[in-house]
C-alpha cells in the first residue's frame, strides 16, 4: 500500500515562487527561492501569537537584506554581461526595494514588538514587486536566446 505523507498546512509556507516567475537560470531561480524561504522563515517566527520581539524581527530582516543585496548584485552582473538595455531602470528598482526593506527594519527597531499582519502584507508586496520587475529581463534573455547562458 503506498504511503502518503501529509503536506504541511498552507499557513506554514505562505509565500511561494510562482512557476510564471521561473527564469530557467538555475542560479537566479535558486536565489529567488532563498528569498522566498527567508520571507517564510520570518513569518513562521511570529508563531501562533502573531507577534515578534522587534530585535528578533530586525535580525531576520537584516538576513533578508543581505540576501537581497547579493541577489541584486548578481542579477545586475548578468544584465551587464547580457547588455540588457533596462539595466539602469532595474538597478534603480533594486535600490527602491532595499530602501523599503531597510526602512521597515529601522521602523521595527523603534518598537518593542511587531505585529505579523502588516509585515505579511508588506512582504507580499515586496515579493510580487521584485519578481514582476524581473520579467522584462527574462523576456529579453528569451528573445535573444540567452536563457540559462547569461
Ligand atoms: Fe531584479
Ligand atoms: Fe530577481
């Protein structure tokens, strides 16, 4: 008789990397997945109380910022190598995302505890925004036969 393993409840992994956002470049896809995992890990840290000490939250967000910076640097290197014409605009977008997440961390440190709901909403926006912004680069790579080669 086949053994079925129960899937974790959806609430355990609220964010996912949609198939439509896959690049076909294993490094970029892996980096996006790591970012999704960090967002999920931060949300999981809130636990059932829905509240998290701000110092712990700020630590999680610093970890997220480190990975965002690494990923954005890598992506910009690929864009440069591929002579992507949207590089300057995309670099500015990366800067906006970093500023938004940095501001969240600084605001959190002004408080004692953080509520999960506004963080969840902001993470949802940030993830959607950063994946959506990458789509023109993916289309450029596809159109120029560079997918997986950049
Ligand atoms: Fe990007
Ligand atoms: Fe990206």
